[in-house]
C-alpha cells in the first residue's frame, strides 16, 4: 500500500501513472486520488482501469479476481489518464477548523519553551532534538534512497584506503561516475577525504558499513549543536539551521554539501563573535599556534567548498569591509599583516591540494574529464548527443523555453522552495500542499518581520549589512536559476543553502532590532513545521531497513 502527495489537480489536464520500475508482472488492487474540495477518482473495476492508456514498456493488461494485472517489458511501464476540469468546492468552516487545530501544537510549544527564552536556550534543546532525528534517519533509511548517495559512498570508500586523488581515467573508480559522466572524486572538495579517514578510524567498532559512512555528517551537526551549549551568542547563528527539515536531512546521509554548510557556519561564527579565535588574532591578542593553523584550514576548506558557497565568500568579504567601517580594528595595519598570515596558510593548503591533483592527473585533467564524460555518461547526457535527443531538462533555453515559461510552467522557483523545506529521497517523498503553504506563509512572514525590523530599528549599520546580505542572496538565486535554465534543470533547494549562514550573521549583528517575542514565535513555528515534515513525511515514508 503506497501513498504520496500530488500536485494541485486543478492545474493538471493529464496524469502519468508509473506502476513499477522493473519488468515483470504487477497486480494493482485499486487507485484512489483525492484532494479537498474535488471529486474523488477511484480505479477499482475493469471499466475504471480501462481509462488508463499505456504508452511505454507495457506488454499487456487484463483484469482478474486478483486485481488489475500489468505485464511490463521494461523498467518504465507507464499510463496516461486525462483529467476533466472541475472547480474546487471547499467547506470553509471545516478547513478553518483544521487550520486552527494545526495552530494549537505550535502555540503550546511556544508556551512550553517560554522558560527557555532567556539567552535563547530553546535553540539548544531544539538542536539536540533535531540531532536525534538526523541520527534516526542515518540509522534506519536504506542505502541509496537519498540524492546520489551511491556515488557519494563510492567516493568516500575510495579515500578509506587512499590519500592522493585518483587518476581521472582509472578503471578502479569507474563506479563513482554518475549518469552525467562525472565523478565526485574529480572535484577538489575535502569532504570525501575527511569522511573516508573518519570511517577508517571507526572501523574498530565494527559498525554497519552504511552507518559508518553516514556518521561523519552526523558528527558535523553534533559539533554545530554542542557549540550552542557553550556559546550564548552563537545560538542566534545556529537558529537558521533549525528552520528547515531539508537542512537536517542533509546531515543524515552521505554527501558533500553538509561539510560545505558546516564550514560556512563555523567561518561565520569566527567573523561575528568578538571573542572568536579569528577576531582575537586580528586584534593582536594571543592565541595558540594550533588555533592559527586551524583558522588556516577553515579558510582553505571554505575556498575548496562547493560553488554555491562562493556567494557566502562574497558576503564574507562584504561583511569584512562593513566591519572595518562600522566596527574598526584598533590597529588596521597590524590586522592586515595578520590577515595575510592566515591567507598564506589557507592558500598554501589549497595549493597542496591542487598540486596533488596535478601530480596525479597532470595539466590536462579537464580534457580527461571530457573524455570520461563521453565514455561513462548515459546517452541522453553525453556531450556528443544531438540536442533533440538529450534529456529534456538539459539546455532548456537553447531548446526554445522562454524564461517566463521556465519559471511559470516548469515552476523552477516553486520546486526549489519545496525541495528546500522538505522533499526527500530522489525528490519522491514530499508533503501535502498544506504543509508547503504553511511553511511559505510563516517563512515569508519571518522574512518580512526581519526586513521591516532592520529598516526601522537597525540604523545605518544594520541597513547596510542587510542590503549586502540581500544582494548576495539574490545573486545566488539568480545564478542558480540561470544555470538551471541554460545548462541543467536542477530545482534543488540545497543549492541555495549558502544563504543559511548569511541569515545567521544578520541575526547576530541586528539582534537588538527585533521584537523578541515575535522573533521567537516565528522561529518556533518554523521549527515545529520542520519537525512535522521530518517525522511525519520523511521518516514515515522513506524506505527503511527491516520495515514493510
């Protein structure tokens, strides 16, 4: 028995139904499609199922006493069903009652957390609860039921036994190539090396192989959570990590995005905290050599992070300029000298990583990668494949899709929003429209509250900082949209997560501008919605070991 959320049926004229992903015999008892205010569509008899028209990988269908029998000849049997246009007739009294019932748990949580509001202690408890959910997902979910986890796992396993990056054309890493003809081992990201060595350290405990590989990202969120226990001001920076279940999901399976977000949050904390190792060093206060080297590693990892986080680096540079103007260093020239020391350490580490790559692959790595893409990519993703035979989501602008159609018909923005606040698995586990509508209303209210508060009470310094954050965030969204339109339609909210530490930095530097009661009410509401999504949608519906 399966269930999942559909789009708003008023916006669709046809539905495609894929009963299975394998050749063979499939028996379907019945199909029920229902949405509030619309007539229920029920397939249970031979006449009902006759309305489904096959158009691929279907050998035959027949109706028996066991149900509707489909014989599939391939991996993608599919049927088409035409929908008749109809108006929605809702019982608004019933709907209002349901909405008010949804508010009650949120209001109760806000009241329960009131004793923890001083010093934002509630963020610590919420963080520990989120960590428990992350660990649960890491333990119970099946392998490769998360985005591209199989190729991420292969990359981590390579570094369990190696220190140097592999030759691009090595047959030993052929299993790390995706259908795009690209291997994660071809990047400069440090995530796979760190995760591989961490897994090697834990091998003595004889844990499950998959859990062993996933625990690295769980550890990263643990560190971010425990920092909130020790540092009061850091809790404001930590709060944005509690506002979307998709962030928690990122730390529950094998991927490289989690480290990029972790490093960005740590870098943000080093910049905004007056007592951080970075600010103490730049203010010419004594810190240990180990901390100086640690800062160098932190900034090296930031430079080697995924491309979307370059926009966080852009804001980082803006913030530094803002800091020099509004909160000037006592000795500017001395600060510049010490900053150069950190840049030299970080640059040297990046140089070592690049040198290792050149040592293994020489100076023609890009040409080798193009050759491997042609060799390993699926036919619809090969560079040499004619455009009209490539995957329909590639080079959409070149195919004639206008930007308006890209946004309105293909709904890049809406899909990116949904996958940023709760779409799991291979984007196949999602919630009802009511959840996304509720999250949209609360998040827009929070953004409006944040902007108005800073404009009215943030002063020049707050407004300049907010304008810089807004500019960098809009630039990231614009570039992500343009890339999806011109290269590959990827409507994944995690590509925009570089905005998360930027929001945290704004929270810390403009704390005095907010009405704290309203601020905490909005954050608690988003946290509660996130818990609902992660528990009631993700954990309930993701495929699990030992579950039916």
